C-alpha cells in the first residue's frame, strides 16, 4: 500500500511539473524577438513560522524584530520559506535576503507601521533620480533567489504618508480627513499629514525631490520622503506570486536593475486618488515576465522605466526582454506605459491579451526633451479597452507631468511644437519600431494621438487589424512612417484625421465611420507622402490640405 501511495505521489508530482512547464512554455509563445527563458526561484526545504521567533498577531504589537530574526536564522540555514500564518501582523520594515521565500498565507494580513521613525533615510533611486528617501516597507538589495508568495494581503499604510487634494474626495470624506489631524495648505485645498510633509512639498521645485534644502536638512522633511512599498534593487531571480499588495506610500512594486523577474497572480491596489500610486514600475530590468495580474491603482499601472535624464543616461541600463500577458487594469493613469523616465532606453517588449477598464489612457508613451534614451521594438496585440476617458493609444513627446484627466488647477500639457529649432543631442528621446495589432476600444474619448518632436519624429509606428469606437479619431504630429492597416474608426466628433508636419503616412486602408462628413486635414510645410483612403482622397469636401503642403504629396 505504501509503495502504491509513493507511485501515486510521484505521478501527481510529474503531472504538476508538466503543468508548470506547459504554462511557462505558453508564456514564451508567439514572441517577436529572441527571449531567453527566465530563470526561476528554487528554495531549500526549510520552513519556519514567524510565530517561532516571537511573532504576535493581532495588529497591536510590532513584529519587526521577529521578522528580522526569522530571516537571519533562515538565511544561515541556507534559506527556505518563512510562513506568515492567518492573522494581522503589524511590523516595521522587512529586509529580504538571498534564498528567502516570504510566504503570506491566505488570511494573513501584513500591515506596516505608520510610525515614520521606523523608516530611516537611505540612498535610493526614485522617479529615475538618485536621491534620499525613507526605507521601503519591504526591500532587498543585491539579493539572489527571493520570493514573496501566498494569497495573503500586504498593506503599506500609505494613507499615513500621502497628501490628499480636496477635489479628489467627497465632502464627507474631506471633513473626516481634516478632523483626523495633519495640516492644510494655505489655500485650504490640500491636506498634508504633518508640518514636516508640508515643508518638504514647499522645498521641492519639481515633483518629489526636495531640492531647495540641503542634504543635511532632509531629516526635517522626512514625512515627505515617501518610500516605494516594495523596493528590489540589483536582485536576480525574483518571484512575486499570489499576494495582494495595497495602499503603498508611493509606487507599489519597484524592481530596479534586476534580472530574471516573475510577477504573476498578483492583485495590486491603491486608492484612485493616491499620488504616485503606481502599480509596478519596472526600471532598468532584464528578462521579465508579468502575467495574470490585476491592477487598480492611483497612477500608471504597468510602467516601463530606465532612469531620468543624466542619471538614467549614466546608468545606461535599458529595460529589455519583457513579456506582459493576461493582465487586467481598472483605474490607472495608464494601462501599459513607457516613460517618462526612460533615459536608459527600452527594447524587446511584448504586451498581449490585456484588458483595460476605465483606465485614463490605455497604451501610453511619454517623454520630453532632456530625457534622451531609445525606445524600440515594442510589440502590442490583443488589447481590449472600454470607457477610456482620453486616448486609447497616446504618444506624447512633450510630457510635463500632468495627469491624463486634469485635476483642479492643473494646466494642460502643451502638444503644439514650438517654433524654436532644437538640435539632436544625447538628450533627444527616440521612439521607433512600435507595433500594434488587434486593438479594440469602445465607449472611449479618443482613438489615437501620435505627437513626436520636430527634430526627432516618431518613427515606424504600425497599427493593424484594429477598431476604435470613440468620440474623436486620429491626430499625427511630427511623425515619419506611420501605417494604419485595416483599421476601423467610428467617431462622433471632430475630424477623421489631422496630419501635421509628418511624412510617409499610410491611411489608405483606414475606414472612417461617422454621422458627420468625414474630414481629413493635412497641414505643415514638412508634410509629405500621405496616402488617404480612395473614397476620401478625391473628395474635395472630405479633405482639407493646407496651402503650405507640397503639391502631389497627398494622394
């Protein structure tokens, strides 16, 4: 009988192993570039519980020391699984070491301390810049073979860190927030969690880095220096599989300069109004799988980065060899995003079979002069979108940090190219060779906007076998080599397409559908070689060509 049970067990193990192998094989199916197999984690058989090291559930006792001791002891044994059982576990920062699998069981709830003194100031990279911020709730540096697994919940207590704008919450919520403590801005429209936070905000000329005070004074604005929740720097063989990550102080998940990264079966949540509440920011990483996840966040959901301006160019580490499949995004400033901190470049990225539901922008590409970096060889297909309040596909080379859906008092980003002529330098960003196929959008505001730079056009953007049911259709500015093949655009407002200072534009197989007269505008003295649909090209009432456009360049 014992022998029979052993055989059955071996058979089951073989079947399970086969399922895993089949799943992994499928992830690499139909990838357009040479993608290496991502090395996966493997742990020693050692298993310990946080309770063995004095861990106390209930949410009232900090378990920081218990986590530290457990990880240190497990590391000395050669690594293994640290189990966090059902219950509420309050703690300060957790630092992972090589060969550790932090396993958060179903029903377990890790909640990080709201006491800022638990998070010392450390050297980090945030928003692409080398800077100083508070230590992350979960971190690892130069570790190998690490994981966070299980079906539990990990909460970063971000509500204790973030400012809140009055315009983003209901009046009853606002009254509750103000009565909880903290301090208001001078105009009464923003709530800060403390005077320290307010001072930090007022000491920053740009975004989140206090550049108006000295390094020695950063401790006086510590509350403002919100950390990312999970910071993984220079790590190899990383697995995040199963947990819910929520309520992060700033970005939620931030793999930086890591290799062989797998993110799967995750739920990543933040309040919709959470400033910098990104889902995952994959920065200067190589060989990555992101699949079967759900995002509902306050900023960009799945974001590709590689450093900002000079700091990013000096690092010179592109994000490359990435597969993103089978993800769902609800709220977010972008579903899949590249930039704007992409100064080290990005290449060889595959995105497919994703659904965006009410995401501010669907597929978002953003940068600006000063960044530099080359973004190329991006392949996106089988994307379904609904209720997108701005663009379903948007390229913006003039990004200045504005949200896609403008907030109270926020200025609209300028998309009109200035008359000044800029030279091409290492600070000039390049976006080229980006392919879209089978993109489907309904009940959304705008189908496609492609805004390049006069000195560095968007190059070789192909969109095929796609359909868009939106209010507005298509705008192309400063682009070269744009092809829309077998694309249907059903729209209700504005023109069918506006083409400005762009060349080698092929719209010949686009089907424009509208109750109004479909009109295409072709403008700019740099415009040339524009192919229009035959049923429109010879209709003088349907095509408006600027007098500055060279004769016979529009057909």
